[in-house]
């Protein structure tokens, strides 16, 4: 949706709501609404409309189901500040069912779940779900309904469905090989559209922002091909990282007791998977914006990516020579000339060669020699697009990079 479409949609929403509800119910927290709107990509001109919508509209009913998980997503949600989660729950969201924090227990709790199914509500599912003959690994309540049955029943009545956490989005930790409980993400068996909000756990900002977007527009945000909202998962985490300049100058932390950890050196060599991740952690952070993994001194483990547990190698080693699952030798020839190594390469070919068990090499194939000349032998971890782009840089960063790589 562009700016004009957003404005039109919000005006239409406001007039629908005004026809039903006349008096604002409370003084909403305008500052917070402004912040959350900016975060989810709503332009300044529309914020007043959002304030009016949220002050007129009664709280939106929310059912939050727990499946196979650690409740970290709920913990993250509860870390919301300004307003605290209590004021969110009193003013904008009516949490009808959430096994961890609700007062009711047993049959009383299940009754409030079933009573809500007759009303309009939105659904959050946290955790993976076991299927088929393993479905009874995940049951809920005295009647032992399986997670699969309960999710299907509640989802069939929901206005919108959000998979909160990597477990619910893609299976997550319990779906890691050999996946003994046959756990899967919920969109593998639900027929309705699911908005995935992955992360183990996702930040409170990404959870709340996605819910507020739906509450305001009565429609889902724009999604990527993994059904993740573009406003939160549309950019590469590494590009927003505060240590990125050090990555580009080749200044890497070599071990976890390296004093340069505190000087902002990059964590790629101690396993950071940031370059492969689409998430906004450096921007929104966690625990009321206190910090995020890379600031705290540990590399990103790609916790919000599908299959992260199995596909990203060892947690504290880079995804390169020894950890990349490449079994056959590969050669990349005719690299685009943007790398501009030097003028002589104009008529020549650059060859990048890598194997899982050997140093990575960059060759230059000259027109007058059949044997490629070895340009650079990288028996250490390197991110090639960046290396090539900066190798011949005339600026300070390029010079520092060459100095570091020569060492
Ligand atoms: Fe835990 Fe949520 Fe990880 Fe999973 O977060 S933090 S195991 S994504 O479902 O509770
Ligand atoms: Fe930041 Fe990791 Fe990228 Fe280094 S590799 S800049 S620590 S995201
Ligand atoms: Fe997860 Fe990486 Fe963010 S580990 S929390 S996606 S920094």
C-alpha cells in the first residue's frame, strides 16, 4: 500500500468505526501510537487517523494458543514498555485466552476459549504442532484435545491468524532433525492465510506491530515469500548492524575473550549469521530496546530463519569453508566487472573457487595464459561479495581491509 492508499483505507476504517461508536472511550497514548505507526511504516499524515480509530474502537479480542514451545514468545510480548503490556491489554487488546497469564484454569479456562469463538477475534499461535500419529505429543486441557485439532478449530473462526515465533512459523527447535515429535509450523496444515512472525523469540515490537497493523487496517500487512511482514523482515539484519563498518574493514573478533569485542569488532568469525538473515533486531532490539544479541557480544544464530537449527552450521563458527555443506568443487567464472580489481582485468576472467574442505581461492584467468594465476588465497572466513567490492577501494575502509587480509 502506498501513502495515498493507506490514507484512503484509514479514512474508510474511521468512518466505519464512527458509524458504530460515537464517544471516544479513553485518552489514548498518542506518543506510543505515533511510534508504533512509524515502525510499521504508516506515514506521519495518517497518525491522527490512527489515534482516532484506536480511541473509538473497543479492544480487539485476542486468543493466544500455546503449542510445543518454551513460552519465550509470551515472555517477549510481556516485555513491552511505554505503554506496558497491562495498558495495551486494557486499551487496545482484550486477551480472552492465554494459558500462562489468564486467571481462569481448567474447564473455566476452556469455557472462555469456546465462548470467544462466537465473537470476532484474532488468533495468535505460539509453538510448533505435532501431526499424525504423533499428534498426542501435544495435548491441551482435561479432554486432551490435540494441538492440531485445537488449532484447526480456533483458526476456522479467526479473523486473522498470526504464527508468533519460529516454532509456530516454521517448526523451530522441536522440528530440528530428527524431529521426534513430527512438529511443523502451523501454515503446513491450516488452510487459512497465516502471518509468520518468526524469531526465537521475536521482539515484542514485531509481535505488537503486526497485531496493531491488522487492528488499524482490518487487513494483513504486505508479506514476503515466507509470509513475514515486510515492514519487519524486509531488510537484511547485517545491513543494519552497528558492527558492519568493522565487517567491511575486515576487523573481526577472533575469539570470545578477544578484547576487541568491546571495540565493536565484527562477530562473523565467531559465528555471526547476520549476513544471511532478514530481520530488524538491530533497529527494534529486545526487552524494551535494551539490547540485542550482537550488541550483547554473541553472533546472530539466524533464529528467525526457516530451519535455522539444522541449516546454519555450528552456532559459534562461520558458515564458510568447514561448515558450508558444499561437497563438490564449484567455480564461478565471469564475475561481473563491478569488482574492478585493476585495469588489467578488463579483458580477463575472475574465477572464484570454493570447496567445503579446502581454502577458498580467487584466480585471475588472463587471455595470454592458460593457467589461472592465483590472486588471493583465503584460508580464513570471508564474505566474498564484500571482499571483492572493497578490495581495490581507494578509501580508508578499503585500505584497512587490504591491510587486514594481507596479514
Ligand atoms: Fe520459545 Fe516461542 Fe523459541 Fe519457539 O518463542 S523462544 S522455542 S520460537 O515458540 O517460546
Ligand atoms: Fe554484525 Fe554479524 Fe554482520 Fe558482523 S557479521 S556486521 S556482527 S551482523
Ligand atoms: Fe535471532 Fe539473530 Fe535477531 S539470533 S534475535 S535473528 S539477532
